[in-house]
């Protein structure tokens, strides 16, 4: 239905006189908010059997404590694990919506308050609307409440006369949240649900550090870089115990204390039987009840990836003790292999079974806390084989966090402190209501009192029902509550003892997040490529890396370059900045058949290949295979060379191979290699070839004219970059350049499809930017962004304000426009996407405004005109303010027409001359007055040129003409300091003498004003007057334009005003214009186009958009700025969606509707399509590791020859360069990060 609404402007217009904020929701903050009652929401996880009645009973009991202690009421909401995350999401969304609601109302109220304040000194209607709004005068305006303010404690008297404090509703729907596990923590953190409390805990709430075991908080901060939760004290780790039946151990005289590992169970002195062997032979029990896990073996990844370490099972890692651990291929860890082989041996010996169907055993291995020796000590000898070591999941197993949406961090932490330090509270939250002898209807458990032998008292519990069931790890510090039903009454004592003995497991000692591992990806690829490249040379990657800058390192790198000379020379050959040197073969003009054939061989495919293998670049021309001649050659070829020293080694080996290959075909040919001089250089002059001493020569340079005159001919047989290649420390091409080029090449060939998680995200987001039309090549090198993603994200950030405005508009529309609409119609509006919703509100406001004000078309045109003119307020020279109406603007426009016409004619007449000096785009930025000034300059310059007059001399003459009457010359005046008294005296004299000229140019008011005319302008104005008097340029121009000089100057001021008014309108509404036009289009408009286009856009949208903007406390300019900032982002999304229209269609989307969906849905959908379409061949790093090792891991159980299998698995994975690169990178990172020895 159509509700009678009022313009938001009208709502505000009636705010006058008294300050209205105090009674309408802007709550005043009391001096001590802690003294006021408050309510918070605590969310948690319970079991399925828990009833709502039991939860309410616990809530009531908790509140008796929290209200008394903190004046804080707790709303306790518990749901099952499968419902919990959805509940947290829902409450967080509600909190976010509340925050938006408050922000929207606050923005509206701020505008209302500003207008209310202003209305005290001026008629609110005139102030707010001028004469461009039709008024309805029956409106009572007020600001809007953001919620009931609880500023003083309120009470009520009950029927029995007791006084009860009234507690307000919770301000936030979510204050405290329970966390069960690292996955849940990571999800909540990624959504921004968790509040950092690190700084708060540094100064306040010190009890947490007294009651919470230090490892929890220390490791939480180490892992996440922050403290955003309070871990609940619980068992950190478990011992691994060996249990040996006492009777059997004593019977066979077995010393359990001597056992350090599982193989000790089957060890015996020569000629004797081992303990397990004797049990197997003589006893009807299972020798060993279970196949235990290997001691001290930890895997870095989830099961299936064979990367792990051996960690001393008793001592762990301790620098001071000299212990360490090494990350390895799991199958290469001796302790792992030995354990598997031992277990296979035990299996073959039948140690895991008995001859009869019995469940009795001689030996077993169990995990547990420090209570195990006491619990099993009567029947078993108990030996610790592995101490408790804390693993990552333990830290996150049970936690409480303060929500980032909490209304009160301090109160939330008070409640959490209470849960973790108060036994009564802990037991309430964990077990529910205790039986007190008279509460059978609500009691959940009974407390049992146990008197110990030493007279001390212990407690246990007995569950009376399952109406309230919670996980002990999730409900706070376990030590503060009773042990669980069935637990040892001293369980917490044992837990504490176990925790005190706990150390950090290897991969908590050395923790890398997924992001950190992603960050190592480039290093992993580098390690994989170079490890494989260095293997033929017998070099270890880490040794190679560590040797940089040493003599041994230089040797390694020379051999590395020499080994890959072919590839590296090719890399150099592909560099555009390198000009290869020539390598030539020299003969006499008259050659023998043998000499010609040898040259043919050198130029052949085979000869070129030999040169290439020795560091030379093959010729660009396509070579042909050498054809062996039917007649075998014989004879001798004497070679010589004149070469640069850097090439000699490469030349020597190349010539040796060329000669050997040629002589293999023609054994009767003798080839004498070129000789070196006493300095081991090749320095033989080519003259020795000319005189017949040698048959063939080789040289690095082109043949000189002198040598050519001697009858020599040179043939280019190759090119080379060996001077660069041979320089190990070359500035532009050091060894690292070759390494990186090799890594690029091998990566493209072997590892192009392997990618890290962050790498894939970047590929997808960059592709989205590319499909959105972002072209980085359009940027200059200096301003080019790092990636398409950067540009896209910047545009997205710029659009944030617009989307926030729409969320504000949703709030205010329901409060101010649709508060009487039926729910079904409200839901229709709520379901609209942002764009459709904005249009719907616009249409609603427009329709109602027109109906309420009986607005005709003529009236609306007047409104728009007055709206345009409403920005034309200016300050006069006397600091007074004046406003230009639409009628005055139009009169100014009419009065400026003579100038407009004349200036336009001049512009057209001098257009060619203007464009010869300036670009068309620059001219478009100039006003007509500026263009007339430029034309004046052109005519002035023509006058000087045509008459052969020097400009400086001419202007010196003009200056002297008006300076002489005040007693000075241009030369003297120009030499004066602008701050000197003499300068000021001359300016004062000029002002007096040329008063009429200055008044004519400015005004009498400006002349009489202290700051009306600047000193510099005094001189310039008088100069221009005398220059014009001398040249009469304006007379010429006016004659050319067909206007009298008097009319031209009479309309010049009107033109200046007209231009000022238009510029003010354009500037004031620029963001509105930019929602439909580019800045380049706007800059190109004529005066008439500015007015017309601005009118049209305000007519169509601007006027009512201004009305709409006021509902969220914005001006039209602010609102349209945000909207124009969003245009680029929206265009990107539209372009990308168009590019993927086929894929969107397959998902059931029409592009026109798809782009209107919420941004997260749009971007997520586009990125999912892009990943599938363009990057489906990419493989994640962990998947590669899994593929490499999973089969080996799974095959252990069924291996026929386990020893051979383990050796084969170790060798196979150790030969997988990528797999081992990950292992090596992890180990290198650990080596760099571990504490140094003290």
C-alpha cells in the first residue's frame, strides 16, 4: 500500500529550538558502566539429550552468581554440535545487521541535529530548502532512537515485597562463544568473529595466567600470532606406557625397568629365550595385546603423506641436551623402518595372538595420564616409553572466545574468568544442577563425598539423568570441577602431573601455518630443480647454497655452468640486450679440396652440434647433414688461431672434437691442432695462413682489410657469448641468473601444474581482473600496479561506501517509509538485491512526493531549476553572503551572450593558430575568456614579429611610459626588493596616479579595500592598459568578431559570472554526473551542454536521489560520490560476467540479474567458474605429495618382503625431487628457526 510519507528533508525541517537528541536514543554513557546491570549472550555446544528446561535451570543458577558478583545477566544458548556453527553465523549476522542499523540511524540523527542547530538562527524551511521545496506543515520532526538506553538501575517490587533489579535486554546477540577444535577456531577467525584480547590480558584479568597452564596461551599466540580465545585447562598430552604382567615378569625373571624400546621385549642373552618367546611357548595368553605405534615418530601432514621425523620419545628436543630432530622422508627414518620390521617379526612369531580364545595378555601398550601407574600398578609393572608431548589440536580442543560483536568486552572476560576460576560455576556449566535433597525435578547429578585413608576428602559425581550433558573440555578449566562420572577421584591431580611433564611435539615446536607453507612454494620449486640439476655433479643442494662466496663455492658454480653450457648459452642467446661475437674460419682464397670439405663439415649439422656442445651459438641459417665423400681424403690440415683469452678453453675442446669426428670418417687425414704461445694464448697472425705456414685459421674478429689484401677469406661458422658466460661474477649475468633461467625452464616443463593455495587464489583473482577488462599494459611502467588483482581490489574498496549506503537505506526505509507496510510486502523489499532495492526506494519516494505535493510537470521543472541554483551561494568582498536564484542565473546567461558569440567567433577564426600551439584536449579545458587571452597573445606576437620588434625592449618602453611619472624606470623598479619600503612607495604612487584605470579594471570597492588589488596586479593592470592603448588589439578583435569594444567589455563581467555559476553547478553535482558520464566527456562539454546535461540528470534522478540521500543523513554530493566510486567496480563485474555468460547460463543465471546479486555471491561464483575453466589442471602441493607417497604408505600392510619394500619406498621417494624438495625446505626452515645452543 501507499503510505502517506514525508520527505526526509521535511522531517528534518521542523527541528527547531530545543536539542532533541537527549530523548531519542543517543544514550549518555554513565561514569561507571560497570555499576549498571547488563545482559550478555553466551553460546555453546551440548549433547542431544540435553533439554531446554535443564538449560534454563542452569542459566538461572548461573545468573544468581553473576548478577550478585558483576550485575551481569547471562543468556545461555546451547545447541548440538551439528547446529552450532549455523547458530554462531546467524547471531553474528544479526549483530552485523544491528551495527548497520545503529550506524544508519546515527548518520540520520547527525544530519537532523545539524539542521536543528542551524534552525535556531534561521527559518528552518528557508535554510534547508530555499524555495525549491513544497512544504507540508503538519509534520513533527524528531531524531530516531537507536534503542532503549539503560542509563540508571531500575528495580521492581515483587508480590512478596522483595526488590528485584530489572535487567535490560542484551545489546548484542553474541558476546561469548565456545570453540571446539582448530577447524572451528580457524573458521570463526576467518569470518572475523573473534575479538583480540591479547593487550587486555597483558594488563588486566591476570587470574587467567594463574589458572591456565602457560603452554596453552603461549602456544596459541605462537601459532596464531594473537590471543583471541581462552583455552580451557585440560590434559595436554598422554604418556605411552608399557604394561607387563607382574606374575609373568617375575616368573621369567624379566626386568621391566631395563626396557627402553619394543625390541627389548624379545631380546635375550645368548643361549636364552626372550621374554615374549617364553610367553608364547609356555603361557596361554596373548604375548602382546596390541600392535603399538612407533615411538617418537611424528608425521608433518595428515596420514598418507610420508613426511615426518623421529623425536626422542623421552626427552624430545632440547638444545642444551644436544638433542634435535630432522624432517625426513618417513621411509628413510631408521627408527620407523626398524619399528615396522620389528612388528612384522612379532607378527610372524605369533606374539599378537594366543593358542586359545583368550583376552588375557602378558604385555600391552596404552596411552594415559599420570594415573596409569596407580591404576594398573597392582597387577602390572608400568614403564613410561614415551612422555606426553603437546600437539597442535590439543591447544584448540576446548576454548571460549569473546565475540568481536560483544557489547562489553570487560563483562565478557569477567564471565570467562569466573568460569575458569570458580568451581561452583564450572560444575554448573558442566554438570547442571546438583541434587540438594529437595530438587528432584531439576537435579542432574549428585555429589559423592569420599573420605580418603589419609583423612582428606575427595569428591565424585553420579549422573541422575542425561537431561544436561556437556563436554568437559568445552566448559572451562576442568580442574575447577568435579571429575567425570567413572573417573578417578584424583583425576585432576594426575592431569596436572601429566601436564607438568609435557613437552612440545616436534611440529608444535616447529609450527608452520598453511600460509607459511604456501610462502615456501617458490623455494620448494627452486630446491627441486637445482637438486636435480646438481645431482649429476654429485653436489648436495644445501652444500651448494651454503658455499656462496667461498673458493669451493666458486668451483662448484664453474662446474655447474660448464655442465649446462648448452642450455645456458641458449639462454644468453635469447637475451635481446646481448650482441653475440663472431667466430670465423679463415682460409686462403685458393683452397684445397680437403680444406673446403673440412669447412663444409664445420658448417654441417654435425659440426654445428659439436660447436654448440662446447659453448658456441649455432648459426641462424638452417644447416644440412654432412655427406661423407666416396673418395677418402688424406693429407694434413695445420690449424692456427688468433683468439681472445676467454674463448681459448672452449675453442680447444671444440677443435679437438671436430678433428676427432672428421678423422673418424677420414683416418688418413692428419689434423694438427692450433698451438698456444708461452702464455697459453692463441696469438698466431692470420698472415701465417696467407704465407702457407698454416692451412686454416680461426679468429674472434672480422677479417681486416690488410688480411683480405693478402688473399685471405673468412667464413662465419658460429657466434658466441662466451666472454659473458665465462665471467662468474658478471654484473648483469651472475650465476644466479643462470640458475633462475634453468628454474623457469624446468618449472614450465615439469612443475607448471603444481601450485600453492595462495598461488591458485592469485591466479584466479588475476584472471578475474583480466576478464573484467583490466589491462596493465595501459599503465606507464612507473605507475603500473603489481597485478590485475590490485586494481580490482582497489575498485572494490572504493565501492564499499556505496554498498554501505544501500544497507543504511534498507534500515531507514523500514523506519521512515514502510513502518506501516504489511510483513509480506516488507519481505518483498527485503528480498530485493541492492540495485533493485535502490530503484524501488527511489520510485517510492518519487511517487509519494508527487502525490503528497500535488506536483505538476511545470512545478517539478521549477523545483529542478531551483535545485540546480541552490548551490549558487557566494561570499562578497565584504564577507557578506549572497545567493543567485535560477532567474538571476538565466539573466546572467542572457547578458553574457554578446561575449559568448564574439568569443566563439574569435575562437573559430584563430582555431588553427590555437591548435598549432596547444592540443585540442588542452583547449577544451580553457574557458572562453582564457581562449580570448591566448588569441590576444597570438596577435601581440604577430605584431612584434611583423615589425621586427624585440619583445623585451618593447615592453621595457611600455613600462617606462607609466613609471616615469612616478619618478622611476623599469630597470630601477625591477631591481627593487618586493619587501622594501621604496617598492611600496612606488606602488602607492601608481595606485594614486592611475586610480581611474584600476577602478575601471576592478571596482571602486576593490580599489578602496586594503586587499582588493594586489601589488603585482597593480603593475600588470596598468601595463595591459598601456599595451592596449599602444596596439589597439581589442579594437581589431572586436571588429573581427562583429561587436563594439564597449559591448564586448560590458558583457565580459556577465560572462565571467555565468562561467562561475556553471562551474559551481558542475562541481557541486560532479559525482552525480560521473554516475553516467566519464570525466573526459564532462570536460569536453560546452557551456550549454553543461547546463542541459546537468538539468537532465537532475530531472531524471538527482532531485529525488537528493531526497533519498537525506534518509541516511547524506547530501546528494556525498551519496553520488559513493555511487560514482562504485561504477568502476560494477563495470568490472559486468564485463567479467559477460565474458563468462555461457558458464553462468549453465548454472541458471542471466547475466543481467546475476550482476545484481550480493558481491560475495557474484565474486565467489565468478572465481569458481574461472578456477574450473582455466586452472582445473592445477594440482595443490599437498596433493602432489599425497600422490607420491600414499601408495607406498598404504602398501606397508600387505608387503610380502617388508624390508625390500621399505628400502624401495625410501629410494623411490628420495628420488622424487619435488617430494624431497618439500622435505628439504621444511628442514631448512626448522634449522633457521630453532633456538641456538646456549
